[in-house]
C-alpha cells in the first residue's frame, strides 16, 4: 500500500489534534498503509522561526514529505486559520512539496464558526504546493474528542463516523493516485 505522512500542526503537548491523528493513524495502518507520524511542535523553534532550511530537523521533515505518497495534515483552528507552527513548516518546504500527493486536511476547534477554515485557509496553501488530489477534509469539534489520562481517546459517535468516511475516501484515493499519474 502507500506511505502516509501524518502531520500534526498543533503546538500543544496535550493536543487533541495530535491524539486524534494518532488514533486515525491506527486505522490507516490497519488498512495496510505505512504511517509516519510527524508532530511539528517537535521541530526546534529556532529552525522554524529562523527559516533554517539546512537544519537537520527541517531537512528530515522535507525528506518525509518527499517519501510520502499521501499526507494527512491535522491542525487546531486558531483565529479562523490553521496553526502558526504548521504555517512555519509549510513555508520551509519546497514550493511543490505536495506534487503528486493525495492530501487529507483535518481540523479541530471549539466552535462550528471555524468549520470553513479548512476550505478557506488550509486548502489554498495545499493546492499551491502542488497536491495532486485534496480529498474532502473534516472539522471535528473539541467537545467531540475526549482525551483520557491513561492515553486513550473517546470520539463522539457522529464524529468518528464522519472521520472514518473521510479517512476511507483518502485511503481509496491513495490507491488510485498511481493509476491517475500513470494515465497522464
């Protein structure tokens, strides 16, 4: 199957976004994909904010994007947009770092007022980076994600149903991407 880079754009150590992504990574792995997690918050701030393209962590992140067939991008929504740490990383990647890749954008937030952040803030950037196919994304309310002290996660039934659907569409699109590229 495909290699999937699962990118958490949350700056928080106790991030619901990151925990949700790691939960979804399990489903992708169960479908036979190789899943590589990347938490942007683990990249040194001096590399991100100093635009140090040669920093080993930036070089490694760039290589992970190159290696991936598909990319899941998850971000909390702050002030109606994706996170600043995610923006900092995307700015340091090559212009067409997503060329030929299938991308699944996911977002979390406290209110449905930010549900369009995926389409109006994140999708244009992903498109400008050359993504071959951006599948329908999904916005999950914070209240639908409960992180427990033991590390487990509970997701509201309606949210998990929707997330499963978009994740399965992403997985199916990954299988089709090489065929589409070969035909073109």
